[in-house]
């Protein structure tokens, strides 16, 4: 069994509210594929929550317009990033569950294995998404890398076999589907 420290990382957080940006942490965060890949550079990742001053979600109120909050304040942070201690953290990605909690991941550039890692390279290293032309589907596929993964089963490259997608009439029916052997099932179990 893996130890708790292998599955959890201490990550700084930012709360973006209508009035300011509040930094706190680091706090324990379940690792995802991206955090595991860049385990030696965790200080360059930031979990960002967009919320009201009390930490609650900004909710629709028919008596008030939230346009300035959403389209000026929150959008401005998403487009311009957050400056912290000389580092510029910019939008990186989100998982499906993080959308419900109005959180996402930001990162600051860092050097990994001799290469400067910008968000474009981090995303490109997750896989080839160029064939996905629907923005929502592309975001969902990228978002899988940001889903919490409390436990993993390591597989050697020899154990992985790529199979072609099942396609009919220009539609893909096996998108996001995979199979695994009984021995991998036992490891997971």
C-alpha cells in the first residue's frame, strides 16, 4: 500500500473574491496526474478558488447583476494570472469536479529536466489533443489529468498496448474507453 505522503501534496491556495486575492496554505491536496509528473516542483502549482468574500460560491441573484464580478474580476484573473512573490501563476486547467467547486489549477513557469515548463508544454505533455475539435470535449479530456488520483498502479511501457478507436460514420464510439488485464485488475483490487 502506498503511504499517505505519496498520494497527498502540500499545495498553496488562492481565494479570488470580488474584493481581493487571498493566499493561504500550503494545505494537503490529493495528487493528480500533473502533480505526480512534476512532484519536485509542487511550489509552482496553485489551487485557485473563485468565491464570495465569505468563501461561499457567488450565486445568481435576480435583484443584482454579477456581471462585474464574473466578466471583469474573475475573467481578469483567469486571463492575467496572479503574481505571488515574484512568480506569475497563470491558468493551467481544471477537472470536472473542480468546476462544481469553482476551483481550478494555476502554475508558474519552472525548469524541469533542463526545459522551461510553460502551461502550453505541460498540457502538450499530457497527450495529443489536436484531433479533438469540440472545445468542451477537449477540455474534458485534458481535465482527466487534473482529477484526484489517490492511488495508482504503475505499469511498465511493455504492459501498455494501444488499440485503434472504434469508429463508424465519422463518429468515435470508444473515446475515453480502455481495457486492462485480469492481473492489473488484481493489482487495483
